[in-house]
C-alpha cells in the first residue's frame, strides 16, 4: 500500500491535540510504550480520532488557604489536632520482656489463645514459641519429651499456622511418630521424615540410651522404697550422661540425706539424734543442745569420748558450769545419770552403752540422743535406727510405715519423710 504524502508542518501543528497533565511533551523521553508510539505517530502525521477529539476534563482548582487575621489566630477557634498515628501492636514485645523459662512459655500460650488461628500474628507467635521451646531444651541439654504438654500445645499452634513440617518434627522428638508421619506426608516432606527418624535413632543409642534407662530405673526403685539402689542408678545415669536434669535430681537427693544429726518431731515431742562426738552444749547454732539463755555462752561445754568414757569439759564459759551440784574444776567423767548446770539452766542426763540422753528441764518434751555406738534400739523411738556410711537408716519393721507404704526394707532417712509407728507420726527434719 502506498503511503500518504506527509502533511505540511502547519497542518501537523494545527492537528496536535492538547497534552494531558503529567504527559511528557513532544521531544521529551517517553516513559511508557504508549507514549513512545504516540510520539512516533506524531512525527509521521498519523493520529487516532479519539486522541484528536478527546479533551481532558477540567479539574477544579484546590480552594485557597483561609486567611486568618491576628485576632483570629490568637483568640479564634483552634484547628483540630491531627489524628494520632496508628501503631501496629507487637504481639511478642510483652512476652520477650518476661524472664526466660516457665513464665515466658506461659506467655506464649496465653497470647496464642487470644489470637485468631491462621492469622499473620498467630503464625508469627507460633514460630517464636517453637524457637523459644527448642532453644530452651537445647541450652538445658534435656529432651523435648520432658516438656510433653508444652510441645503438644506448640505443635497444634504450628498446624493452625500451616507449619506442618515443624509440627511433625516436634511430634517426632517426643516419640509420637504416627502423628509426625501424617504431618510430614501432608507437607510433602518425606525426606525430612527419614532424616529426623535417623537422627533420633542415633541419639537414642550409646551412653545416652544407657543413661536414660538408668534414670528410669532410679525413678522406679525410689517409688518402691529401695532408695540405696535408686541412688546408685542415679549416680550411674549422671556418670554416663552429664544431663542437667539428672545432675539436679542427684544433688537434690544427696541434700536430703541428714549428715551429723537428724530431728524427729511428733507433735510437741522433739527427738534429736546425733551420730558423732564431741557434743557441744550452748547457745550457738552449732550446739547439739541449744540453750536459749543470755547467761549461757555460745559454746558453753562439750562432751567427748575418752577411752570409752564420756568426759565433760568447760569451754571457758562466762557463767560457769556445775555437775551434780559441784562446780566443774576440769574435765570430769559423767556417771550413769545426773545433772549438768549451765549458768542456772539444768539439763538431766542418763547414759548407757548405746546412747547418752540429754533433757533440758525448761523443755521437758525435747530430748537429744547422742549415739555411742552405731545403732539405737526401738525402745525410745518405737523403731530401730542405724548409722552406716554417714547415713541414718531406719531398720525394717512391719509395724512402721514410711509415707503410705509398709517399711519392709532398711532405708536411709530423707529430710521431709513421714514415719508412722505405734500411733506416733514423726516428721523428719535436719
């Protein structure tokens, strides 16, 4: 087809349409393909009718700013303040301000319960909860199975947030392999499922597996009252795996073992059993028999074993000491029974081959028994007591009960135990 001859320059200028606001002028760089095409058409003299006849609708000019005089500016009505800026609430700010541990985990669960499942904030909170829970377990060196309830709550939040693979990993780590497999399949992550199973199988073998079995054995033995074997299993678990949970349980168990003395309380009756000499009597905390009197020194006298005999010695007290009514001039052997006067405070004593009993007259229902041998018969307490390896052990007795269970085997006493025998209920303390 033959091309029409170019029109004169004046005709082209006359036919040029009115340029829209914001449209680049002719000769300027065109920013869009349409603008480039129109510029080319303009140079060639070709125009569409719609461009020739279209007129830009006139936009009304903005109103001029109101002019206010000085009086109006000073005393007139003030313009309203601008609306406050809307600040998006950070759903994690308050939670991360809590101390790390149980308080922060509780904060995550409360916030997840408030948020709409599947929302952006809910997903962000669920992912933060997952990160906090796993890092807390890793830093403590413990298994996630110890946080079973927390892990299930976190997994449910992740499922609602569409994070099936992460939820499946949590379920796998607490032993819920069936639920984990369903989530991995739904997420299309079969390879990840195989990897997590291989990782768990490797972690469960070797010393860690032996340590877990030993720890489970400790719990079972402790529940049936076989405390010696339970402590041995716990020590073995700590030796095979220095797990903070195992170590904490071991240290707590040992801390509950009375050392030099043990106190048995039954109502108003208080019986203190001391396993070693010398025996100090005085006002201080280190005294086996404490006397609440300002006239008594902190360490007033002590009783020692010398060649099988019990000898009383004054510790340079300020109030003086009398034995059987006579002033104490030096170390004096104790007889089978008598009185010890500490600056006016009288203590009755009686001794035999097994123990020395001391009873302050001002507290007649309190007695201190100092063992001269390694055992105490059941004539005083109603059950036999033995000191072996630095531990106080209760002799098996069908009449006695430790907690709610019959005392069928010898067991070491622990602080906090409750012993029942012959109608008397003893509470063990240090």
